[in-house]
C-alpha cells in the first residue's frame, strides 16, 4: 500500500517522497515510541526491566560469576559484538569451571519476544508454561531487557484501573 | 545526521533534480529516524481505525483511498515526506 501512496504523493507534486517499506510493524518491533489508543496498555518492551547484565561470547565464566555477584543478579545475557542476543547464562551454566567461556557454557538461542508483544496473551502463555521471565529483543535481535511475569501482571492490573 | 538534501540527491540521482526525475525512495529501519530528526513529515496511509489504535509519534493519517489533492493540502510539498503502512505487503 505504501508504494502506491508514495507514487500518489509524487504525482501530487511532492519533491522528496520516502516509502518506509518495513512499516509500522517494524517500528513497533524495535520498541520505539508509539501513540494511539493501544498505547494506554503497555506492551512487553515498555514493561521489561532494563540494565540486564550482559557479557561477551569469550568472557570467562569465573569473571561473569563475579560480576553477577557484585550486582546481585542471577542471569546474564550473552551478546555478540553487534549486541545480538546469542545465549543466556543462569543456574548450572554459571557453575561451569571458571575458565570456560560464556559461549561454551551458555544456553544457546533462548526464546525471545519482540517489544511490541501484547501483555495479556503473553502473560497467559507464560502462566500456562510456568515461565517467570522472558528475554525481550528488538527486530534486529538486540537486547531490550527482561520481562518478569509479575511486572506484566501488575501493569495489566494498573491498565484495567 | 543525514541531511534531507543529501537524501534527495541520492533519491534523484547525481546532478539531477528536475521534477520529472523525482521518484519515491524506499527507506529501511535505520534510515527513518535520521529523516524524522531532520524534519521530515510522516503520513500513515492505513485506514483510520488502524491509525487510531496505534501509530508512529507525530504521524498524520491520510488513508490511500482518500489521498486527494485536498487531503494533502496541509503538507509541505518541498519538504521530505515519509509514508508507511503496516509492513512490506
């Protein structure tokens, strides 16, 4: 639809017309701001906790463990040089020998959701599967944060008034 | 920041700028925010209910089926304008 609109504007005399082909879906999947009635209810990206510890693929588990201990966290997301989510370190993975790399110990390709995921069906799915947290990554696969089910439930309650 | 003039030149081809050479340029996810920061106008061409539900900040709604000369009169013709719908389809 947008290519036809772009050509229509060109026909109407506009001199610099751009067609944002990826569209609204891509914008929202980046977790960028939005307006409209739907914005009254937060989405996954808006509720996700930021500041999740991250480490590189070549980082040593011993160092990762120390860092997590220092900041009082139990999960670390492994990202590559482009900031793309590659894996997750938690539980047993963090008990590997200190010399092991994050890449060797991590859970490969953990499930992620997009920031524009609607909370209600998401919370329902998380409840059914007994999932407490889920990684939120943007359209490109870059980390946005971690969504806690309890935060999502609270946000839904607040939105219902 | 990408200058609008620079994007326009890329759009039309080097050394050209005549109206008959103008043509819409497709942009990707990394290109839209610099254009908006540089002052581009933003138009959602989906039907009004979809716009009302959720749209990009600052976008106005001119559904494709209503894109008449009168409907676009509020837009500046010599300033960059970005159109979008839902996705690639």
